[in-house]
């Protein structure tokens, strides 16, 4: 009796010399494309220990998004020398945009590929009268849930003048954890103190004994938010149905 091996999904991506194979349940990694945190699904080159988020491996070169409706966004890839010369920040999460990201050059608008997957509208259960809309501007600089300062985009209710952190849309952490377990299996746990800080390694020493600048490991906050909101889309609990809502995995 012959055994059938499961079909392997591979892609050839311009950020890496070798083909990448889709792997489920890999664990934590830093995406070689957008340089942000990843967990679970990855497109991977095991020879080089190189990983791409599933979305970064398959995202289109041009994107129209409600986040910047004035112009189409172009996918760009900036090497370390360009990043060192000119720092860019994601307009949505206000963390560094490095490597692979979407850009509107005339407007100076930059966004991580994963951040483009945030749903435009969500339902906030304590304020279910209106859908909340993802927006750069709101009526307040403080979150109605935790009273903390809002330093990046937020979900807002325009008619009521209410603003909510992206991570505070679902106020029941226990419910989110239960949903994640049911839909995706075990997920990494994040402490609230991680929310507003970029994540940096401590650097390393090369063969000449020189300390090299560390590679940023950013995006844990946004990955956690995306997991909570997109699980809600799939399970019909948190996010309102919208045509461009995220339907894939990480």
C-alpha cells in the first residue's frame, strides 16, 4: 500500500533567494519581510531559518485600502541600508516600518502589510448601538474603556464621540482567550504593559568583537490585536461583517 504525502504549498518570493514552504503551527518568529512578530502559520525556508507571514508572502503589489482612499498603496521593500538612512513609521500602529510595507510616496503614508488587515468596522459589546469605525481621528485622546492615552489609530463612534483603543474593543480577555483556543489552538499571551512599546533585542557581537545594532522585533501588540479582532470576524462575535474583513490566517 502506497502512502500519500500531504501536498506542500510553496511560493517564490522576491525577498528571498530560495522557495518558501507553508508551515502551520511553527511557533514564534520574526517575519523576514515586514520585520514584525509572527506566530503559527509561516512560509519558511528551513535552510536559512527565514520566515514570512502568510499574508506577507501572498499580499498583492498594489492595494486599495479604506485607510488611505486618496491613492493606491504600493508594496515596497527597503533594505537595512535604506532603513538606517531614513526611519519610517507605520501610520496605523505607530511602530517602525521596515523591510516590506505598503506606501503612498506622495502622501508619506506607510503601513505594515498585517495592519492593512484590520477590519474597518467592529462591534464593541458595551456600546452595541453603533458600529465603531477604524480612524486616525476621534473626539477624544483617551480610551473610553481603560482611560489611557490613544497614541495610534483607534476605533471610534462618531455619533457618540467615543474612542476605543484597538486592543480594548473586546473588553473580556477571558472570552478572547476562549475563542482563540477554540478557533486556532493555543496562542501566545501578552501582558498589557507590552502594548505601547516597540520590542528590541539586545544586539549581538560579531566575529570582530564589535557590537552590532540589534534587529527590532516589533509588532507583538498588533499581532495580538489582529488575532482578537479577526477571530471575532470568523466566529461572528467581535467584528461586524464587512466585505474586506480579514479571512485568512497568520
